[in-house]
C-alpha cells in the first residue's frame, strides 16, 4: 500500500525536484487537526499547508434583522498548485468555496466572501446566541497565509420607498431580504448603477441554499442581466410559503452577457489576479400605487374606441352613403363640372402651343404611323363629349372586380396561416419566462412594463388594440360603401360607366384585414419582443404599404394592376430579406441590398410609367434610353 502511495505522488516529487519523505506523505493523508481561537469581528490570521487542518468555532449574537458575512483572504503565489478549501458549517446547512476564487475565463481573486443563510438558524425570528464552524484545509505542500473575519450586515432588510446603496464584485456577492407587509400585494424593484459592469440580479425565495454563485445564480428565481438599469415586478403570491423573497446581486467576470452580438467585450487573459470589477449600485422598492392606474387606462382606452364606434355608426345611420342618393337629377351638376374642366384644359393647351410656336408642334403623319409598326386603337367617346376612364378600360368591370376580390381572400388566408403558429410561439415564450425565470429571453423595457394575468408586458400588448378596433371599423365602412355602390350600379348602370372612376373595393378589404392583423401581430411581438420574432411586428406594415401603393395606382389605371399572387410573392421576398438582415447585420449585406433596391425601383418605375412599351430585362437601361 505504501508503494502505491509513493507511485501516486511521484509526479509531485519530480515537479518540485526535491525529496519528500514517507512521513510527509503520511501527513498529507492524515493531517493534524488544529483548533483555532477566533472571535466575532476579529481578523484571524493563519498559515497552513497539507500537513494540518484548521478548525474554528465562532460564536455570535444572531439578530433576524441582520446577516453575517464571512470574509476570507489569502496570499496568492503563481507557483501555488492547490487552493485553500473553506467549508462553513451552520446548524442546518453547509456552504464552501476555494481560494483563490477562480472563474471559467481564468480570472483569479485572492479574496472572497459569502453571506450566511438565515434559514440555517434554529430560531429565525428571535435574537439568540449561535455559532458557526469553519474548516480550512489545503493539499498544497508549501505554506499559505490566510485571514478570516466574520462581520454583521446591518442594512440587510429592504423597505419600500427607501433606497439602499451597495458595492458588489464577482467574488463578493450580496443579497437583501424583503417581507411583504400585509397591505401590499406587489412591489416594483428599481436598480440603478453609474457604471456598466454586467451584473446578475435575481429574485429568489427565502430558502437555503442561496444561489449566489455565477453559474448557479443564473438558473434560480426570476433573474435578468443588467448594465446600468434593472427592474422587477414582484408579487406576494409568488412566495406563498413565507411571503418573503431575497434580492441577489452578482457581478459577472466579463460583460459578454450584457452586450449585443455586434459589440465586443474585453476578455482578461488567464491568470490575472484581483481584477477591479466592483459595481456601485442603488436599489429602491416602490409601492404599487401606480399599478392601480392600469385598470383606469384599460377601461379608458376601451371607452374611447366605443365612443368612436358610436359616432361612426351614428353618422352612417343618419347620413346615407353618397351613392344612395346619387341619381339622374344630379347629372346636370356633373356635366357642368366636366364641361368646365374640359374648357380649362383646352385653354391651357392652346396657350402653351401659342407660346411655343408652330414650328415646335410635332405632327404625326400617316406614313409615320405605318412605319412605327404599332396598332392605334380608336376609342369611341361617350355622348358627354369627352373620354371617360371607363372608355379607356379594356377589361370588363365585372372581370376587374373579380380580380380585385382575390386580394382580400388571399390576405385572409395568409393572415390565418401566419398568425396561428405566431400566437403559439409567443405564448410558449411567455410560459418559458414564467417557468425558467429567465427574463433575458425577451427585450422588455422593465421600467415601463405592467404585468397583468400571465402577460409580463400587458400594457405593450394592449396598446395595439387601436389597430384592431380601427381595422374592423374600416372594414365596416368599406362594406357599407361597397353595398351602396352595387345598388347604385344596379339602378343606374349607364351613369356608373359614363361618370367617375370604376370602383373596386377588393384592395380596401385587404387593407382593412392588414390593419387588423398589424394590431394582432404587433401584440404578439410585444408578448416577447426579441430578434427572432421581430418580423412579426413588421410583416403587415410592408403589406399595408404595398397595398396602398397598388390602390393609388389602380385609381387611375383600372386595367393595370398586378395579380394578388405576384404581389404577395414579392412581399414574401421583402420579408425574407428583412429576416436575413436581422441575423446577418453586416455592412456588405446592406450595401448590396441598397444597390439592388435602387436599381429594381428604377426598373419597375419605368415599367409602370411606360406600361406596354417597356419590358424588364437585363437590357432595361437600353430600352429606357430609346424611349
């Protein structure tokens, strides 16, 4: 057995280049236990190696309004091979750490401290004499100097309306206790700091152990990372056992968790000792006085839209649509306006030709027409004496009407199949926040959010009710006008063709559906705003914008309009590009996109302007030059 031990410690003998006796190996396996004297508040100094274990028994007066912090220091040497192991034993629990206190990125701290958990005391509500047992050991052969101290944290309890300033570092976490008064159901926690050091702020139940270690603290309770500002809405119903919670602060070893993907963090090289990362912050708990206004805001907003609906329906009931009282008796007025417009245009053109001179008037002879090789269509004007828009329409009105009716049908299909998985996804995000406690999943403005029911940011979701309410109202108004125009054409078909612009309401229906869906999708986005679902908030914005452009162009060009399948396919490509831009936010991507976008806009503008005379090909610039 002794030979096996010697073989196991052979690397140590070779590394140190010195002879270790069998007695030294025996002391390493069976170290001496030394009882050390130390009192509360005293800085106890000691020197230790693998041959001994130091044991402390320290008595102190327990006060439920205060906490006990254990501070440990050591003299760190780069050639040190084994750390100090500090084990703290209370009556009901054990905590431990090592010195030097190391992190995964290689940062080393020669000093560390922890706060003892109050729940490990026998009597947690009354003052009494208690004791804590501390064991310090190491497997290092060389002597290590260390110091130990216990101190009181007098400002341990938080109160509403009272700010508490504190300092925290990676190796010295801190936490505070708050108990809900009987008349308060929730509090708003506001944490602010003047520096930008990345810190984890965690709300945990008042139990032991307290998760104040970097790797574990991020997976307990409700937590979020902060650089300069953090806030929480905490409800007493979340802690039914004791009606109390702990607010834990822990500075990260790097700022990587608080930075965006495009930002860089300074990574300290391995072996750097005692990096100064002390955060100065202030925490304040506010009573829930402002939350009572949430219900007032909800009902006020709903009441406002009810009033808008009431006014709109009152106007629609008292005042019939313009097409309901338009008939032959108004023809004289329409003809007078039309004749006045024709006379003004004729006088304007005549004056222009007089100023330019006859030599600048270009006439087209019959030979030129024949040489052009183009067919000229002769349009017969109506009896009113001028060319109407309906005269210029090559396609039948009913055919164009059916064509535009496809837009709302396609829009409704897209809305249904787009919204169902979106709603499922964002609700699952909300469930993940509630179950995991990770509030960094979503990009909330925690200073402004107001929680209601299961929604963390209910006010942000509810603020989109205007899109939905006005979208429905717009659909009602469009339907009313559509029915009135249909009755008008049934009664006076000739007037509908000779006067005005042929009306098509399909695009209006699609825009109304788009406005409603924008409210729904924006609400879904604000349930859990993040980079992954940003397109939920913007997709129908693009759709509404494109539909408006198509409608404006269709107003004077009833025959020239893209098919619904082509329009929505184009929008799908645009939305795909925005999604790519979110994930690949690089300069080269946006330069390429801007170049293609400008060239495409020029090409399609020319096609729309010279409709029928220009084809969009790779030689479109040559065709534009000839035109």
